[in-house]
C-alpha cells in the first residue's frame, strides 16, 4: 500500500520546549489510521505540525509524494487536507449554516451532502440558523466534524472526535467515518476512547514522549495486551 | 434566539437620564444630536481599527495618522475649490465636498496599504514592537504633515449650504450635524451588511474569533487583514475629513487628539466588535456633549470615567469577542 502521508524525523519546538523528537510514521491511502498515546505524548502537536500550524524545525512531511513541510497552512488545506482541532474551534458568533458555508470553499454546500451530514448529525439541521456559540459541547463537536467533511477532502486529521459525545452520536460518527474511509477519504484520528479506536482503526501509530513508539495493524495491536499495557498503560480489553 | 441587547439600552438610558439634568427639552435635543454626530464621526474612524486588532491582534497606535491625513487632504481640496464652497448653491458646495472627501479616502487608504507593508508586517505577533513602531509612524507622519502643509493650523469654513441650523420651534439642529449622522449611519449599515451578508464579511468575523482556524480552512488571513487595514485607514480618512470640517480647523495634532477618543471607543465596545464600537462611539459622543454642557470643567475626564464604569460592568468591553 502506498502512503498518502508520511512523516520522517519530524522535530517540533514550541518556544523553548522541544516537543516532537523525530516523529516517523505513514498513513496508508484509503484507510483509517489511529494515532494513540498517553496524555502529553505529542498527538495534538503532531497534527498541528502536519497542518503547518506549528513549524517543523527538522524532518520532512510528505503528502501525496509532495513535500509540505514548509508550506503555509492555507496552501496545505487547499491540497485537500481538513483539520478538526481538539478545541473544535467552531466560530461561535457565526450560525451553524455560516460555519459550514465558510468551510465549503468551492461554493455553496452541496444539498445532497448536507442531507447526508444531517442524517448523521441531526442537531445541526435543527439549529441551522443558531449562532454556534449556543450549541452544547457535543453539538459543537458535530459541527467541527461536519465542517471538515462538508466537501470531499483527501485526508482528514481529526483530534479526539468522541470527546463529550453521547453513545448514540458516537455510533453515528463511526458510521460516518466508515463511509468516508471506504469512499473518498483517508483518515488520521487521535482518540482516547479505545473501544472506538479499535472498532474503526485499520492501522495504528502509538506515540510516547514525542516519538512514535509503535506502528502496525490495529488487529495485531488490539490482540497484544502486553504492548498496550506498555505503551498506553492499560489494556484495551479493560475499556470496552 | 438569544441576542445581547443590554448594551444597546445604554443609549436611551443615558439620553433619558440627561433630560432632567439638562432641563430644557430644546437644549437636550440640540445636545443629543450633537452627541450622535460626534459619536458617529468617531465610529467611522474607529471601525477599521477594532477589526484590524480583532483579526491579527495588531495594536496600531498610528491610526491617528490616517485621520490627520484625511483632514489635511480634504482641507486642501476644499481650499482649492473655495469659490464653490462659498457659492450659494447646494450643488456647487457638494461639487467641492465630494472630491475633497474622495481624495481624503483614497490617500488615506493608500497610505494605510504602505503603512501595513512597511511598518506593521515586520512586527506581526510582537505587541511591544507594534506599539513602538506604529507610535513612531504616527510621529513621523505628524512631522511630515508639518513639512508638507506648514506648521500653522489650517482654517476652513463649512460650505454655505451646511452652515446654520434647522429650526423646529425653539429647537435648533445644526445642519452639518445632521449630515454627519446620516453619513455615519450609512457607513454603519454598509459595514453591517458586508459583515453579515457577504462571504468576505463572514471570513472577517470568523477570523476575528479564530484566525488560525480560518487558515486551516484554506483561506489566507493575511490578505484579508491587508484589505481590512486599507479600508479601515480609508474610513479613518473619511472621518478625519468630516472632523476637520466640523471643527473648521485642521492641525497636525488632530490625529493624535481624536485617536484618544477612538481608543476609548474600541475598548468600551470590546476589541474586535464593530457593533460594540458603534454603541461605544455613541455613548462617548453623547457623554461628551451632555457633560460639556452640564459641567464643562470635568468634560475632559468624562470619557475616561465612562470607560472605567463600563469596564467595571464588562471587563472585556460591551461585546467581548469569543477568542479561540
Ligand atoms: N503551546 C504549548 N506550549 C508549551 N508546551 C506545549 C504547548 N502545547 C503542548 N505543549 C506540550 O507538548 C507536549 C505534547 O502536547 P500535546 O498536546 O501534543 O499532547 P497530546 O498527546 O495531544 O495530549 P492529550 O492526550 O492530553 O491531548 C505536552 O507536554 C504539552 O505540555
Ligand atoms: Mg491532544
């Protein structure tokens, strides 16, 4: 399988802190790769570095064979990469509709696609004209994900999408991500919810202290509780 | 839908509170119109500044330069067209004012572009340097104005059609103030429509909240910022031209003087909020006029007091912008 995204020796510093120490991993095209790791391992920093929101001080990030390490964030986005930050970063002063209109760069959002999104995240339809600041935490999360998928994108970078979501909505999110990875997109998802990670992930990269300590298939990782214990401090079985 | 209307109520509350203190209804109307006119002129000058701060956290202490340049350019054009200014025809008067205002807007806008490129761009993200560099820019601009237009103040008088007052019974309303109110409301409506109904406007509002996310959606926020900076400078030039005609004198210090009011207004309104800036400007204009009438000795400090009171109520200003 060819890698759509690959990181080699990526070092990121934030101010005087050295956060990423040579991150290396590949994201295969057309699947879902889970990026796991303990709190503070550097998962969010890795996604922000890919997006160009932090600058890699060394190393190389390639997307579709192209070196994007030094590209500006808007140009990276225009290659077809969408980002859902951990903080969600919805525009609170804009309505749900306006949030999605802005995210659709090519023109007004496609009605069919909107219906598909509403089918997964019904609240967005209900609160279409409400300023997004009035949404609940879970609804903001839905909006943040919807913003990333309102148009087809080649690669989705999603940071902890299930945070604060009710189980029924998590199930909808799983359906949505499945359809996306089986169709048009490749996904790189940071996740703390292991049941979710295990159900959806094809591949896994586990970070520890600013490096990727393990990369491989999800099935093998899910079966190896000693490795989970070592890298995450817990077995996945305990958390289903 | 929950919208926050409380700050808007402050305007009628302030007006009604002043009515018994002023005593005569006629004087109250005159003062109120004067306050609204002053407030709207300040709003025109302040609207761009609050947006540039909101978009890129840029503290531009040089904003007064655009106000001053607008005033000088407009004054020069009007002096050159003096015969039309003094003609007893509204149309000839307008034929002088129109080009004067246009020239002020264009020159200030272009200057804004240059200012952004040369002074502001190298210090993005560095607040202390921004303050130093833009203050330096203001000082240089003031000196250049003296070099170009001479150190004396320029006296200009309003055109014939805009002198005097409308009389309604015993109420006198100065014509020029009515014009200032109309222009101010038109600018406000134009900005509100742009911000709420156009894609560029949506991008600006989104960028004020979270510029990083706007970039992650694939838009170049710097380009947006440069555009807003230029439009904000042009509006400052428009306000400066109007202010000069209001005072009927123009000096190189005009920019720095008015800029103090402009800063008070954008702090009261909440940095980054055009709606807040609008309400803040009206409050400042009204307060200055009521207090100027009731207690001229304390008029100078009244706006600072107003700002302090509002910040006690809402420490981030009337409409704090949700950041990140
Ligand atoms: N802006 C910042 N300034 C300084 N240090 C930071 C900053 N952001 C993150 N860090 C540090 O970098 C390290 C990695 O943080 P990061 O947010 O990437 O971890 P994470 O794996 O996403 O953690 P979590 O699971 O808690 O979200 C942490 O030690 C964190 O304290
Ligand atoms: Mg994180």
